[in-house]
C-alpha cells in the first residue's frame, strides 16, 4: 500500500479528525473557563458602570490566557476521542489489516500536535502578556474611587542594575515613588554605600529625586571611612521604569520570554529571585512539548474497545496519565521557583 511521504488520504483523514476534535474541545473548555470567571467579575464590571461592553472587553482580553490554559487538556481529551472513535468504528482494525502499525498512526498525527504547540507558544509568549497587561491597566483605570490604589502601599523591593532598591509607597500608576533607598555594592559584591530620597517623580529626563542623601563607604590603611553628601534634587540613573512597577504590582501577569531574559540578564527590573525567572523561562520553551506528550499518553485509548467489553479502563488510564502529567509539571515548577530544584531540571524533568 503506497501512501507517499505525507501518508496520503488516510493520514489526512486522521489529522483532520484529530484537529476537529481538539479545536472543538478547546472552544468548549475556553468557553467554560470564561463563564466561570465571568460569574465572579460581572458584578464588579457592572458596578463600575462599564455595561455589557465592559463584559465583552474583559472576555476578549482574557481569551488568550484561557486558550493557553485549555489547550493541553483539549489535546489530551481530543486525542482520546479520536482514538476511541477509530477503535469503536473498527477503523483501527482496518488500518492494521492494511499492514500499518500504531507508530505509523502516531507519526502522522504528530504534525497536528506540533502545529498546535507552535500556536500555543505564540499566544502564550507574544499575545497573552500584552492582553493581560492591557487588562490590568484597564481594570485599574476604571476602578471606583474607593478602590483607587494611589495611596502609599507596603514596602516593595526591586533588583536593578545599580543594586537593590526599596520603596515605601507608589502613586499615580507607578510614576511617583516615596521613600526610595538604593543599596550599592562594589566589584566584590560587598556593601559600598546607600542612596536615599524622600520622593521620585517620573519625567521625560527620568526619575527626579527629592531630598537626596548619599552615603559612601571607603577603605584606607587606617580602616573604613564614611562619606556623606546631600542634594535637594537630582536625576536618578537606573533601569527602573514605571511599567516595571506596574508589572511587579500585578505578580500574576505572564511575562514573555524576552521580558524574562531581560530580568535574568539585568536589563529589566525584577522583584523575585533569579531562579524564579529562570524556571519561568525554561517552562516557556518546554510547555509546548506537552501537547505532543498528550498524544502519547492517550495511546491506551486505542484499546478502549475490546470484544469482552473490558476496555473502558484504558480511557481512564489515559485520562489519569494526562492529568497526572499536568499535576507533576505544576509541582516541579513550584519546586524550581522555590529553589528546591535547579530551574532547568524543574522545567524538563516532567
């Protein structure tokens, strides 16, 4: 039986069946996630007098993140249904009778998983971070007066190129800071001094500091020295930007791989340990592989229809394997972000 490089009409039929099942399941799961979330936020949206237009706007901005969340499970369940349908209709029997093995079926279904993996990566890495940031900004701009967060917040810490920075409060969406302290280190990583200011305001020239005090530690033959200087105002040279503060204020916002690399290399500001961002970066590249793994975990469904009627447990086995894989992936990520495992190990091991 000559099927050609692409597998011929039979392979196209299998891929079309799988793609239809997965996309249908993705639509259903994404819609379910949206309904469950809207049950929580619709009242708040209406309280802000945003109306149904606000509800639709919220749905559209949340759609990419919910699609990314739904795709792995959709791939698993869609593949289960595909294999079960082929087994129930005796199509797998016909395929084996034609001299084709299970590996041939799987090999010609993998392009669907690879294509959807590419889609997942693009949505998760390019679209979702932007829509989630837009949602956070829109939600903050429409806040009721009682919910306005311009009041000083609790102390926050940032890692900048110049050193560790703490602020006691933020205002005007991160464009104004209060109680700034920057701790400086020398080439050996030792404490070398401190910059403090009562206030910083963002302008076209950068951060304008008020009531600035510099403390510098020096070393000579007689011991250490302490130099103190002050200024009414000066420009603060730092890579900290208002959008960094807005991003850190929303710790659950997804970051693109470019943003994660920027934090790891020190070009962008972060408020968490480096291992957290490394784990997130490795997971960003490893996550799309999960769709291919779901196809392999669904293989027991091929034996879900047997003469004795005892094949139903195979469906449960495959479903449990897929859900267990998802659970282990999340658990390993938590261990990596918490420093219990090396970031690369935490991302790749599952």
